[in-house]
């Protein structure tokens, strides 16, 4: 796990860092494994009162590793989110499948999670940020629901979280187009909690404040607030069903090939 995610705990605060800076902390199979392992460890770690989630280097997380898309360009393979071919509809982690657990696990932790975001949070990296209770962004940070670029839909637990944060028409626009939006736009959409020059420092300041409160009350508050969200089970399963139908389909494979070959896609008509 340490090759992708590091965890250090001090004064009740877990400092969780994505440590694949040379690849902008992109999500490969090892990163998925490390993220799920991190949430499983922290869920049972006594004395943790808050978590700060960040990425080393110039990006929080650039999304899925480009190697996954290169492989799909060659063979139209399945299961790129988690690595090997998977049945995405299988609920392996409660209401979630394995790739979703890499995001949903942070939402389900009994203590607050603050994501400190610099550079980019694209696609799966954006969904990872959504798993946090709060998101602190640098002024020049950029985000995107980028899955449409690859002929896919967001399928890492982002949709039930987004439904509780963003106005419906804005969510549809961002999902249908996949455009990159700024930290200032993220704030106006309800996707950013704060914009600050040093989000990691600000996250630790808030984490220390949380750690100074009654841990019983903080955990009770998170349980209570989680119950205010939409029922995640149908949304998570819908993500998986739709994504599984898309993966390896002719138009999805064409989207990948067109992007890798830097040309306009030639999609077949449907309907």
C-alpha cells in the first residue's frame, strides 16, 4: 500500500497521501487496492478523529491511468476502473463494488475527511475528492467529470454524492460535456468548501479543530448527516449497470481510440 498511499497518524489526525507524484497520482490497479485498504484500516483505527486526504506533487489525482486506456485501445478490454476484468454489478463492499469502494469508503468512515486539492482532480480523481466531507482547493485547481471523453459514465460512487451537492441541470451539463471547470466554478456549484492558497495547511487546521471536539458527538454527527443523503444503493448499482454495458462497446472503444490517436471520433448511430 505504501507505494501508492501513505498514512501517518498524529494527535488524532490521519494524514493520508497519494504518493504517485510522477504520474499525477493517477489511478492504476495498485492505487485502487491502496485506497480501499486505507479506508478499511482507518475504519478500525482507534484514536483517529479526522482525516486529511491529499496528493503529493502537482496534482491531487489526474484520474484513471492512461495505460488503462491504451490497453483498451488495443483490445477493447473490460474492467479498467479496478484493473483486471470485473463484474461491476457485484456488490463486494456493502452497497458498493470494488472501484466504488475506493471512493465510498471515505464517505463511510466514521470520522470527517477533508480533501486538500491542488492542480487537477479529473474523472476518477474528481470522484475521489467527492468521497471527502469537505474539499479545500487552491485558486488554480481544476476539476472535471471527464468520463464522457472516454465514452464512459462516472461509476466510482460519484453520482449519489453529486446528487446531494449540485443543481440537477449543472450536474447534467458537467456529465454530458465533461468540461474542465475552475475552483471558482466549483465553489459556485457547491463542489468546493473553501478556496485557499494552502489547502493542506487549512485542512489540518480544521482537522485539529474537529479533533478537539467530543469524538462521540463528531461520529454521531457524521452518521446523522450521511443519512440525509439520497439512498446510495440504487444509484451505485445504476452506475455499475450502465458502465458495464458501455465498457468495450463499439462506440466506447472508438472514443478511446479517437482520443489516443488525437482525431475526431466516428461514432455509430444508436436508437
